[in-house]
C-alpha cells in the first residue's frame, strides 16, 4: 500500500530535570523507611537492593522533579511548592523548555503553531487545559487540547496531529508530553518504587509543503490499538473523595501485575508492528531502528527480536531506560530524539509505544534530507 505523505516531523525536544536519582540512593531511602515502619517481623526480606532493580528492569538511574522528598524516609514522595493561579503551572513550564528545542530544530516560532496537544499519563489539573495555557505562553494560534492514553499518550497524539495535518485542519502541530511520573509512584512498594522518572518531550509536526528544516521525517503511517486490561492501573482521581472506604492514598497510586503485563504485551506488540509493516510490504530487514517505549529492558529486547526476527543491537534498538528510567509516553520520543543521527536518506524506522490500557501506538517514519 502506498499513499502520498503530507505530514512530517521537523523537530523534537526534551526537558530533563536537574535532579538525578541513582539506584543506590533509592535503595538506601527505601530500606531506611522499612527500618522505621516495620517493628514485629524480619526486615531483611522486605529490603530492596540495587542488583534486584537492575536485573528486573535495566534501570540504573532516573531524573526527578524533586529528589529530597523521595529520599526522606518520613515522606517518600516528591515535594513541590504550591503555585498560585496566576503562576505558570509546572507542566506548562517544563513543556516550554522542550518546545523551544523542538521549535529551533524545525526553524519555527511559537506563533507559527496552530495546534497544541498536551498528551501524557496524568494532568496536574482538569481545567483550564494545560495545552491552552501553553498556547498562550507560546503565542500560538488556532486551538489546543489535553488528552491521555497513559504510556501511549505521545504516539496517539502524534497520530492525531498527523490526521489533522493530512486533512487540512492544522498546518503545524506541537505535541507535548510532560510526564511527572514520580508523582504517581508509591515509593514504599518494593516491586515498583524504582520504575519511574520524570521528563518532558516535544514534537513539531507540519505540512511537508512548507517545511523549513533541512532534514525531517515523513510520517508514513500511524497505527493504533487498544485492548482493555486491569493489569496496569491507577485509581487516583477526582471521585476519590466521594468514596466511603478506609483505603488510603497509596492504594490508589500506580500498581501493576508485572508478569502478566510482560506475557501479554510481549505477545501483542510484535503482531501490531508487523501488521503495520505488512500494509506497506516492508520486510523487517528494512527497518533501520525501533524506538520502543522504555518500560523494561528484557521486554524491549524480547519485542524487538520478535519484530526484527534476528538478534538486535543497541544501535538498532536504542535504550534510554538505564539513564531516564520509565518516563511513560515520553520514553520512545526521548529515544528517538537522542538516537537518530545515523539515519540516512529514505531509511525507515518505527516509534512504538505500549502499556497501560492496554494501548499500542506505532508511527512509521522515513528520513528525508533537503
């Protein structure tokens, strides 16, 4: 199947928090918390350790918005100062940093954007939309909206942007994914306290006919899929205060059934990507790179081998998981942003997300150089 491509990715950007948090620091804080809170049972079996974390996930480090609160065994979560209504929101602030880099790559100004989409796992408020706040700060035109599809928020938003550009509803779209994942994590849960990091990504998409950037990536196809599952879940929401139960906040934060997720997602994603490639009669050997969702190193390696049907290399399937941890929907975009310099004219790649929902989004792209 062949079609004319009008939408391209002309720029990307990443905001990385200033504070870095290593496995060693995280384990020390976690084990100190166990010492403080466990009195009448052996503690050794409850401790976390660095070897367990790296073996289970491949994560060695992560960046976070606030480190001191996480490392305080009496707090065990990020601590942020309250902002007044007239101040720029945190998600808008970090989005503007990522947006500036993406706009510079695309040789565009904020005023040239006519649609802003903020798409991430959690919004810090329901309204007014974070996207509209950013639209105003950038001096952007047109319209803006927020959306969420958990781990696939960025790819689903890129698909939306592509559809709007292809149909003439927008000329240039800025997709932002301000993922403050540390806020949804229970740092007292041994099985998950190490998973997430914070980051924000930005992607500029525009009509191919007016692109200024000297190199860009054609969006050849966007392929989306959802299939309901409770195996990754967060019950935190605005109805919590109405529920007459005794459960605390910790029970409403991120939780997953890791082994079920691994088994089910690893079987679904390769089928999904292969079906997309099949629509264009593209053999796996022609895929130069897979920029996968940065959730778990073993999972990514398994999925990549199933898609590519051969042993993989870190150049072909780049990872940022060891440095950034799991940044939800931002992960595959960070990998794309940092690992595409060796792409040549007409080479193909796939940006792929998967996770809570279940949701899967894959974006087939081709490199173009003017």
